[in-house]
C-alpha cells in the first residue's frame, strides 16, 4: 500500500519559519548496522546502499575505518567501497577514527570523511580511550591531512544532551567542544543525542548557545535517538531554529556500541513522513525507502523498528 492510498497529500504548503529543504544524512549502512551481532554479508550491504540511493537519498554514510577488533561488523570496509555502485550526485562519507583509518580511506578513494568526538569526559575515555581535551590531538592530524587532500570533513559530537555516567550536559560545554572541532577544519558539526534523552527545550537552548557564539546554523546538523519517543519533536525544535541537515537511519536501525542505553536512530521513513507533512522538500521517495528497509529487515530476520515502515509495508 502506498502513501496515496492512505490519503496523505502529495504536497502541503510549506510551513512558515522552517527550512524550505532538508538534507537527510543517511547513517543506516554504517551506524545502523554496526551493532548487528550476526555478520551482514557485504553483498547485502551493497544492495542496501544501492536501494537507498535509488530512493533519492543523496548522502549515504557507507562504512567506517575503525579497527575490526572494535566493530567487527565493519571489517569489510575496503571490500564494500571497492564494490560500491557510486551514483552521480550521491555522497558516500565514511567514519575515520584516526590517522591509520585516514590512510585506509585515502587508499579507497573516498572524498568525504567524518570524525567522532565526545562532549563529555567519561564517554571520551570509554569510547576514544582519551580525555576530553586530548581527543583533539588525535583529530588534528586527521582533519588537517584530509583537508589538504581535498576531502570534506564532518565532525560528530556525541552525548550533547545527556551522558549515562555524568547526567545532563550543559550547552556551554557542548559549544566549547564543538567549536574546537569546527576550528580544526570540520565543515559541519552533527549534534548527537546519543542516548535519546533530549527534549525540545534542550535542543532550542543548545542551538541558541551555538548561534550566540557566532556559529551559524548552516554549520550544524542534528542526530537524534528515539529512546523516549522524542526524536521527531526534537527535530522540529531544531528545524524551527533553522537547522537543515538531519541524520537518520533507514528503518530506524542502530544504536551505540559504547552506550548500552542507546536505542535506535530516528527512522528515515518516519522523518520523511514528518517532512512531507510540513511541506519541506527532501528529495526522497517514501515508498522506495519503505521497500528498501523492509527488504533489509527480512535479511536481518526481524521487523523494522520504524513505525512508518510497519504501517506501509505491513
């Protein structure tokens, strides 16, 4: 059953005060699959990526060059990138944790990378084996070399709203860390609600704190998890502040291997349904996305967490 059969208007008037268009940063193939206990064959990953590209998504985070010891699911990064059907107009960024990862990324011919930082001391120690401040010594040569090679670099910042060990995180602390990533040379900063505890008021306050420090909303993206069912509410709060890049995961796959309380990412299909209802352009074909995620759910052997996928594919 398609969306027309459910009576959803194909286009509604754009809502005042919101971006006319949102860039969907699809993280399902990397962030969504990294926690899977059973190895997903590279052929399945490649078809998943191609189905998502065919559905109109233009930014697909393909994999990570993290050491296989830490994330075995992504040990096939080189093989995956070698077999990728690269479509015109589609970016395939990869996560790069250190200089060795950058070496591998450059050898694979990537043009967009991302580094992954922490807004809190405890998560930096647990996830990066580093202190909050010392993490930048690891990022600096990666970002500098990548930029010198002509690569675009995104910065992920985790635990921006709450940390399971430290509790609520102040916006001032997040901005202090985020500014350092931008100053290193990151073109965009993705603000992560890693354990899904953010509220709309917190989102507004954090974005306002960034802009109050002279950082434009065009440098910011948001990355929400749906632990308390607030991902779309928080997305709306970010959109109302002018943020126009939203991370999501096809089918709602994913979590964080270093934060057990983290549940799945905001589902791309739920985001698309939501954006359609606000009249915001995004370029994706919802029915094709649902088909891709339902296909992947069958390969993983369980139903999709996405409410929209369950409604339309059921």
